[in-house]
């Protein structure tokens, strides 16, 4: 098969969707995936992984950690879904997408094996399971040192969970999403996410609500896994539309010490800075200066305070990603890198800092244009909407927002509307290129019934053009609701506007 034929083949196989799982049309279990991988020689058993699960933040944490590992000189595979702009971006090695030719060649082999399996009476895998199989083969044959692996949905029964015990299991935020499959309570959802915890592994846990935290603690105890509760940084010390600077303390852990993070030889003497001190160049939390963060605010080396009681404080970490939540996501990546360092991976603080600084991750509170400000965000559930609301209020205090909104019908979009609605000046509703999409006319009606001004548009491009035509230079436009249309709107904006003008 060539690449076009590969896409046609994928379109012909069963697709995973919550609706199909609930109706029984598609199974949510690992039988077909395990069978497929066994018939392919189990390449996943020859790889090393960091496995990342959670409701929100998986992609950003994966991007931060992947770049840290790349800066450390490790051949790093990364698997993320869905694709934002290009199908092949789901499979990356050292930041480079798989080529269409390589993808088609590997998929041809996988499809041939599936046909043989079907003749032998074995089950048909879903589209996502097939993609995961291609990913395992590709990374194995390309001799990746480590793979940063993001789950698709849940964890316990997710196709990615056929891997052996990972080097680390990272659990991001847990909230109510995909409830028809993962469970109707936070405890049930947490149990599904905890499925990536395997015997004896290191588990890095984002701060959770008590009912979720108890589940992870119980599963770690059962699996004899080492649980590390990460004290993430929730608030940047400095921020602007060019990025954020924050400090992170990795507290000493009774399971495994986090207090001896090594400095590169060129780091020079350590500098002690009081936790309460703020440099004169710092901005108050509500300010968004017009000028960029100066290069001198982002030093090439990181100064630390090392104390056995409180752990290691790493100062002046810079990330280019905006969004009030990104410091927390970056914190999880840094903590994961430290666990890997203690296991012998050649990771220095210099690599950590450079990895964070060079991370690129599209569609997460991404500033596509200035004057007017145009933000593209993939927030698609209540927790994501709350993070978006907080970030908009932080960077654009007191301003009303023109929203472009497209969302899937199986999301809790009523709650999403309640969260972002008070910030709205106007809504333009758009069609999402996904069979699970909510009709934009229906969404517009529901927005109007909730008391907001809303206009349904026939295309993403039409909505974008109307929003830009009807705004002033000091206005703010924000597209959100689903990752499935982020790529389309980014392409349209890049074609019609000068980026960050």
C-alpha cells in the first residue's frame, strides 16, 4: 500500500468510539490487541517506556518530557493522539514525524498479519489498535532508547497498555470525562487510569482529589509500585505572552530520594534564593507586559538549593507554552526526568532546562496572532474549560472574549458553556470534523437559550473570517472545544494572517 491506500484501509476498519462501545459494536478490552502484538513478535516488549495517563495534560507533559530526553541525547520516540495538523505527527522520533512511506510500509505488514489472523478466526482490531501496533513496530525497528507513550482513553483497557512495566507511569489530572465507558464516579475513572500501574514501577502522581488519590495509593500498594506524589508548581513567578518562568521543588520522597539531582559541570557555584523573594523584574500575577521576557531572565544554567529536609529546588525554569496550567504539566515532566536519571539515564539539569525551553506543543492556549489576540486551545471537557477560563482571565483580565466553539456531542458541553460563558462577548459555533460532533446549529441554540449571543457557521473558515472581520485590534478571539478541529483552524490562520504580528 502507498500512503493514500493506507488511509483508505484505516477508514475501512472499525473505529473506536464511546457510542459503539456502549452499543456493543466495538469491544473495549485488550484481547484483539494482545493477539495482534503476539502475531507481530511483541516488539513492545523490546522497548522502554514512560507511560502517561490522565484526563487532561497528557500531551503537554509528554511534549515537555520528550524534549528533555532529546536534549539528553536519547533517541526518543513519542506517540500522541489525535493528530493536530498532519496524520504522521502521531509517531515521532526526536521530534521528527514518521515519513508517509515508512508508515505505509509498516501498515502494509500489519494489515497483512491481521488478514492472516482473521482467517485463523482471531479478532479484528480497531483503527486505534492498529495505529498502536504500527507505532510499536516503528519505534522498535528504529532502535529508540525510550518511548514517551500517551494513552488514548483510560488506561487499564487502553490499547497502549499491552506494554511491560514502564520505567515510570505518570498520572496527570483526573476528572469526569468519557463517563459512559470509564465510570460515573471519580473513583471508577481513577481505577481505569490506574490500570497503567504495573508491578514494581515508579508512579508519579499529579495532586488529586482524595477519592482519586486513595485509588492510586491502593493500586500502588497492591502492585508493590513506588508512589511519588509530585508537588507541582501551579503558579509562574513571571509570565508574559512570550512564556513563563517558575521555580520547582522536588521534595524528598521516602520511597526514593529526589534530593540529589546532579548539576552539569558548567553550572558554576550554587546560588541560594529565599522562596519568598521576587526579583525586581518580576511581574504581578495579573500583569501581561507588552515586551517579551528578556533573555537574561532565562539563564543557560539553573541555580538550586539542595537540602535533605525539603528536597531540591530548581529555579528559573522557562517554558514558552502559555496557559496557567503549563507550569504544573512541566513539573510532572521534570519529576519524571529525575526518576529516569536515578535509573541511569544521562539526564542533567542543563538538559532539563533546555528541554523545557525548546518544547513546542500546538493547540494548548496557543497564541496564533496579536492585535487582535487569537488563541487556539484544545480544551474539550469541564476541567479543560476551567483551565482555559483561568488562563484567559490571567492574560486578558477584564476583557470579553469572542469564542469559536466546536465540540463533540458526548462531552459535557452544558457544563463547559457554564464555565466559559461569563467571559463571552459572542459565540460562533463550528462543525467538528468527527462523526461524534455536535451539530453547530444545536450548539448555537443551546447557547442562545443560556443567554449568550451565538451564530452557527457552516465551516471553520467561515467562523474564523467572521470573528476577525467583526473584531477590533484590542479584542481577543479564542477557538476551543475539540482537538479535532485545531489543525484546520491553525492552517487557516497561518494562510491568512502573519503569525504573532
